[in-house]
C-alpha cells in the first residue's frame, strides 16, 4: 500500500534539492528562465521581497491563476508562500498541487501568535529561522525543511550570515553538552527537548537547512555554502539585477562549486549590476521582516 | 575499493552514508578528472535538469565513454534519468548508458510522492521504497533486466554494468541495494582482470 505525505517523503524532497538554488519568480517567463539557468525549484509569489518592501501594503499568497501558470511552465518543483499562520492559504496551495509551501515572514503575517499546524498537510513546508530555537519550534510544528530568515529584499547578506552562524554555534553546543544540561538548554533556546535529542541522534539539524534573505551574488552563495548551508534561496537577487539569466546561472554554478574560488571568480565576472542593496541599520525596526513569526 | 558519488547537486551525503554503513570508502565527484580515482559511480537523486546543466558537454561525454568500457554506474531517481537512453519520448542528451525509456515525474507532483514496500528480484523482499516525484521506466530494451515493479511500471532495472532505480534506497537504513552495487563493482573488476 502506498503511503503519501510521510515525514520521510516530505523531508526527502528537500534532501533532493541540496546543493541547489531555489529562485523567486513572479511570472511563468521568469520560471522558465530560472529552470534554464539550473534552478532546482522555483518559488511562486506575487511580488519579490524588494518590491514588497518598497511598495508596502499587505502581502498575501499569490493569485491561484499565477500559481497554475507557473506550475504549467516548468518541470522542476514549484514552491509558493503563505502568510504565517494562514492555514486556509496553505489549503489552497495544496489543492493547486504546489510541491512545497513556504510559511514566510516575507508576506504579512495572518496570525499574531500561531504558525500553521503543518502536520495537517500532505504537502511539505519550509519555514524561516534566526536561531536553533525557532528552527526546532517550526520542526515540531511539522516543517520538513528550514532556511535562515536573513533580511529579505535587502540584497544584504549580513543577516543570513548572522542566523547561520548562530544556528551552527547552538548546534555545536547541543552536541557537546552532557545529557543533564539538555533540558535547561531546551528551556533557554525555547526548543522542544525532543528536537534537541533528535539533533544529538543525527549529529546535525535533522532536516535540510538552506540560506535565504539577502543573497545577491555568486560569492554570497559560496560564502553561505561554506558556512554549512545545504543550498540557497535567491529572492530579489536574480530578477532585480540587470542581467537575470547570467546572474541566475552564475549563482547556480557558485553553489555547486562553492569551495573553488577559481570558478567563483570566473562566474562572477561581467554579470552587470547586482540589485541595489539596503543597509540593515537604515531599516526602521517595525519594517524588519525577520522578527515576524518567531 | 572507492566509490564515487556524483556531487553536482542532490542527495550526495545520503549515498556516502549508505556506503559507509557497508565499510566502503566513498568520495564526491564534481569534476571529470575525479572519475579516475573511483571504481564505480553513484548518480544520486536531485533535479536531473540542474545536474545535466552543471555537467557540461565534456563531463557527460566522459561519463558516456566510461559507461561503454563497462564502468559500473548506479543511478537513483534523477540519476536514473541521466543514465536512460530516452527521456519523455526523446533521445537523451545526457549519458544514455542503459536501454530504457523513462517518464519524468511519472508518479505525479510532490503531494503524490509516497512510500511503498517492494520486492526486488535477485536481491530480496520487503524493501521500503521512497518515491519522490519519481520517474518510471516505460520501455526497456532486450538486454535490460527489470528488477522491481510498482503499479504496473518497472521501477528498477539493470543492463550489464548499469543499475537504476526510481526510488531512494539512500533515504533508508536498508543497504541491500548498495551492497548489490558494490558486488557489481567487484564482479566487474574481476571480469576485467580475467580478460586482461
């Protein structure tokens, strides 16, 4: 008997995406460009984070018509975003047949306190995290893949680096701690105790962890991979640059050959302008996306 | 013995872990010249379009030439697509080392991905097989031996030195299929020694 939607099937798809780049797209044409450049998946959304940031207003799940167009345009997996806590948007995306749902701080949160109970779904979820506590809470809610939050739409990698380094540091501490310290650690991290046990069993975060939020160049991607990320999300970085086709394939190659500076140098040459970035300190605190849904 | 895992993208470390459970040394192969140091190659699951773009013409040509000399290769899911001679009704531009036609994403989108229990001819029964947006074998040539079936389609097959399956043995603790591939490598090297 076939069993669908098991956790192994959900986290297994994320395992298959490792070493790859997932690109934000807003149209079927952009999805085809991303696929031709070697993206392992695309993320369908109404506006890229840089535009959401610039234009303001409530950002919601993409129009189903658009999601269907993108599903029909490419053969690689299609992901789509829902607002934090918006289980009805998630039900719609599952019905449309998207391959992964991103419960994302890039969109305007729909619930002030709670995330979606992701165990209710057959389709797998990815969620953002700034630290190990957030990651473990999302996993305990049923997420099958984690990504750093970074600071979306900024073209500034510093927050993704901060989140990845912190997560690594906290995982090292969990692995090194004597057993009697774990419960207090769980309390301090705000992480379910069972999740810390799972980390000790596997010697690492038990699911795939991608970098997201501010990656704009091949060298950004290579840096995040060298910090131990399993793959890369590029949001505004591709289609807000002057030469999306070449930048997309350069980031794909840089992600595969992240430890080969010769290749990074080669693919970084002559790419035109990267997206213009934003310094984090210049963003008013209430406009930060990473502090949504913790 | 050293077994390579094609490391352009995908479930690379899971295959390495399966091999290490068998006490077999493995290494990641990202460049064509790295093929020389390994006795056989596993092509992992991942996205076949991405992998074939990342392996430029030179790399694919090298793999094709290797396969013709009897070099053992084992492809799972996307790896099977890279090794198949025909993909979605068109001749493959990738490696094409096994005379099968495959249909990509034949099991459907992710919401239709599933686990099922399979018997594999020549290896054993009751494998827990994980199918993720899986390709199926829709035609196989006269020299190909189908080894497992699901829902009327072949999902595992071998032709001489090339082994393929639609599902992901590397996502489970069951290493019987990896053991079978390691045996293929051993038989192959003995065969080549005898001929030499």
